[in-house]
């Protein structure tokens, strides 16, 4: 199968490229390199089944493929807030362009949505039928409202044109090939701990997140791609290892053996208080079963960042 991956040079995209190439598929990697990195895909360039196309999905494109996975959007808070109108365009124009390409070719699209569609949730853990608690006008809205609208657009393409769609809601994921300066908590804490700097805990550090190792998320995406039952989702993909940011900082300090301490900084606007995926649907329909425990996943991620920093 020839799979077009938008955002293929990003953290999740490049890990998906690798898995699909190893399974013998052809991969067309589309990226504008805003947050994607050439370092993430350089190892695939000698593979005849891999092709890199520099393109911005907020502009129309037409590329032959058998399947599209849409991952193209800056996803970390500092990057998506850096140019919020562009983030909106990536979400809205981007999904229109992806869907028009797919409509012409009559091919399926798997779109990666996000746990951010639940906003700061009052239902915990979050099942897919929880409609969320989201602010339309905050600094976070360009991302979470953009992602919500993209889901709507996908389901309208299905209603209007009968298209084959799959919508996955990705929860916090970490692992090798994350950007070192991404601004996310996992990369920040690990890099700070390895450099012996204080770990920057935002707010009182009692907010929670649940962390999924990248190989488990990729398993979920592949299971969803291969699912032929007509199941559209939306379906949560992630893991249930839920931590307060204080406890997470302590875990990173202990696993790195660092002498770093914590320092407390201001909480970003509308930062969700809690987050944990209800995985009942993913388990029942896709047979999804995340397996990598948090210590094991963090150790692999720590050694990745250790190599990057030394380089
Ligand atoms: N966070 C933190 N220190 C950091 C970066 C993030 O305490 O250096 C907090 C942030 O306020 C949020 C949580 O960690 O409550 C997860 O942040 P991240 O940006 O990784 O993901 P998201 O907020 O998108 O879930």
C-alpha cells in the first residue's frame, strides 16, 4: 500500500513512517518542516519505498496514494501558539485539502485529532461521548477549536460524500524523536534533568496528564488503519499512566539520577486540570492494548535525549 503521511517528519509521523516501511509499505512523507525535523527522517532516505515531499497542507495539493494519515499540525503549546492563525489554517484548510485529495482518489483518511477536544474536562476519565469543556477565545483555542472543527469537517465529508474516515483522538504521547525544545512537559523535564537544571513545574503542579509511549500509539494507529469494519471513531488512543506534574517531575529526577530540583512557574492560560483517556472503545473495537510501562518508556526516551544533547 502507498501511504501518504502529512506531518511525516514530526515526532509521531516519523515513527509511523518507520513502522510502515518495516512492514513493506511505500511511504510518501509530506512536511513543511515547521516542527518536523530532517533528522527524524534522514535514516529513511536511502529506502526506495520512501519519498519526501516538502509541502504545506494549508495549500491545496494533489498526490497519488492509497491511504492518507493526517498528522500535520504543530502540536506543542508554544509552537501552536506562536502563530495561532496559521495553526487554525493548518487544521481547517489542511483538513479540506486532505479530504479533497482523498475524495478525488476515493481513498480512506485517518485523521489524528486530540484529547484537547475535551478542553478542561469535568468528566474523568474522558470517554468519546463526552462533548468537552472548551473555551472558544483563549490562547489554546486555535489548536483545540481547530481540531474540533476538523473532526466536524471529516464527519460532514462522510455524510455528504460517503467517504471512508477514521478519527483518532491522541492523548499525551512521548518517546524518541520528540523535539528537544518542543516545550512539552516530557521533553522539558528530561532535558532539564539531564542538564542539571531545575525542572519547570507550571502552576501548583497538581494538574494531571496520562502518558503513552510512542510504540503503543503507533500500534493503535496501525490497528485503526487495518480495521475494515467501517468504524469511524472518534476513538481515544493513549495510556492510563496518570501523574500530577509534581509526581512526574520526581519520577524523571529519579530515573535520570539528576540533582535537579523543581521550580514553580506561572500556569499557562486554560491549562486542563486533569486528563486520562477512557480506552474502553479502543480496546473493544480495535483490540488496542498499550503495553509499555512508564519507567521502561521513560528510560528509552531519556537515553534518546542523552544522545541528542551530547551530539
Ligand atoms: N508543564 C509543566 N512544565 C513544563 C511544561 C509543561 O509543568 O515545562 C505542564 C503543563 O502546564 C501541563 C502539563 O505539563 O499541565 C502537560 O503539558 P504539555 O505541554 O506537555 O501537554 P498538554 O498541556 O498539551 O497536555
